[in-house]
C-alpha cells in the first residue's frame, strides 16, 4: 500500500471514529506501528489531525474530511447521481454549483454532455452551450479548459478543506447573477430542518445559490439522508429535486415526496 493510500485510509478511519490508536490502525492497514506513527506525525504537521500519546484525534469537534480524502468514498454512487443531474440541465442553461465531491462529479458530467468528454484547445465558441457559476476552485479549474462552457468563478476567501470560496466577495458576485438551476452538494438532509452543511460560511453561500435559482437540485448520496449538520442551508420547501442513489430508505424518499420534492434514485 502506498503512502497516499495509507493516508487516505487513516483519514477515513479517523473520520468514522473521531479517534485512532496506532496499534489498531496498523492492524487494519497491514502496516507496521512505526510506519503508522510516521504517517500520523506527517499528517499532524499538515494540520490534518491532532497527535496524541498512542494515536491521533480528529481536528476539532465537527470534523470534516478534506475534499481530496473524500473523493474516493461512494464514488460509483456519486458518478451515477452526477449523470442523472446532468440529464436535468438543458442546453444554454446557467447552472450554479457549490463545492464538494458530488458537485465535482456533476461538473464533469456536464462537461461530457456539453462537449464530448475530451479537453479542447481554448478557442471560444460563438456562444457557450452551458454557463456554470461556482465558488469551488477545483470545479472552475476543470471547466476553465472547456471552451464550450462559460465558467464564472466567484471571488472570496478559500476554505482549504473543500476548495470553496466564501465571504462577502462571494456573495457580492452571486447577488448579481440569475441561475436557471442551482445544484447543491450537502452534508445532511433532515425533513424537519431541511438541508444542511458543516460550516456556516458555506451554508450562507449555498443558500444564496438557491435563492438566485429557478430550480434547486440537491445532489446527495443516501448516506446523507436523515443526517443533521451544524449549519442550515434552507428548508425542504426551497428544494425542487433530490437526486440520490438507490440506497435511500423508502421512508426517507416518502417524506421528501410528501414535501413536494421530486426524488430521483439511481
């Protein structure tokens, strides 16, 4: 197992339990305790975790895996969700995308639909087949080389874990645009409370995406159903469509449908 693979596994174990013991991690990964100690020391230097005697704990109470360590989780489900979301977007639409692993897959699916799937030389077409407005640096970076897509990146201050831009500069740009659809990645969907994320600054940006859009599409795998997170984006009355995977519990799907939301499970 490479160092990158070990680090990804260690971060996943830490995210699941909040605490990690060297001996347990070594047994789980099939590595020596000395190797795990070195890995934890290096991750601590990057402020990815906090070292303790004999192991590590998550960095803060509301721990969130950085995007690069989340991208491999439930990858197949997210790709199916992304393809289904792309089917809901029409040619010439203006689409808002917040940050996250699922919306990153949505951006890739939209790029495939808009231009075949191959990256083309940066020669601007007469009119874009799609306009994407995003506050995610990684999404903008992937779409910037697609001349068939007009990419609008908001300003703002970066959050290193999710590559999202937040703050007054972000909201200033979003207040000046009108969206046909907003596609939101979220951390929790709870019928009484609505859709949520871990951080209040990200929630305020996602809320503005929703307010500026004619349609709000939530793209979230079934593990987010029934979950709560710290910051509320909007109630279910602000959501038009939820695109998820086939693992969504029937009760959860029913409650969303009862709220007037179209549920697409793929």
